[in-house]
C-alpha cells in the first residue's frame, strides 16, 4: 500500500511540474537616444531645471512584467534649460563642484531596481537603490508602464532627498539662518525610459 502511495505522489509531482507554466523571460536594452531625464530643483526665490543623459542600462522582463534592471546616468551631461550663456555656465559649474555632485570625482550615477510591485497592467511601484557621489540609498517611486511589441516605455517622477547623498549646500536642515538663499532638500527627476528587446 505504501509503495502505491509513493508511486502516486511521484506521478502527481511530475504532473504538477509539467503543468506549471514557465515564465517567459527576456532582457531589454535601454535606448539612450529615445530615453530622457529632466531634473527640477527649487529654492525660496525660484527654481531651475534641465536635462541629463541616460547612457546605458537594461530591464529584465518575465511574463511581460518588469522584474529588475539597472541604469547608468552620465553626470557630465547635465544641462540647464532655463538659463543661457554665462548664467547657465555658472549654475552648471556649481552643480559640478563639490558643493553638489562632485562630478569630476563621480562622473556617473546608477539606479538598480530591486523589486517591482504591479498595481495594474500599467501601474507599478518600484523599489530601487540609487547611487550618487558613491553613496547608495534605497528609494521607492511609482511608474506608468506600457509595452508595444518589442518596446517598453516607463515614465516616472522621482523625488530625491539630496542630503542623503551628502549634498547639503543651501539646505535649511543644516544651515538654519540661510534665509531666502535656501534650496529645497528634495529635487525631482522625470524619467522617460525606452527599452527595446
């Protein structure tokens, strides 16, 4: 009797293993030309914005859902789009300095996706590690995701607390008497990510 039960259990396990659907996995490469990142930083007296380039990266896909990925941002490509000439050069020079992103020492930033939780077919919450100036912090953000053929587009606005990456210049959290020269601790990046199979 025991022998029959054991045989039945083995057959059942084999059936379940055969019947279980295999996840369709694929890797998608980021299209740096089609993708874009816009940044926005606010201060008491106004705000400034611009662009920065996503140079490389990829997404891992299983059953048409994003499961992971990593991306490299070229910090040397940072530009200001609301100033021109000398004023734009001055701002970018300051952003490149040790007061902000120390770009000469840290020419790239990196985002690694750890977990993706889908709320619906086109909406997900993403948990990731972001590295700026060699400092890594966990961040979470929502994303709108669409897939058409072999192309995936993910759009997201991510709020980043710069002080967690040792960028304290003009922060009221560290310099209380700074008055109207204060710069907000959080800045935004709006990412339009295009990846192809």
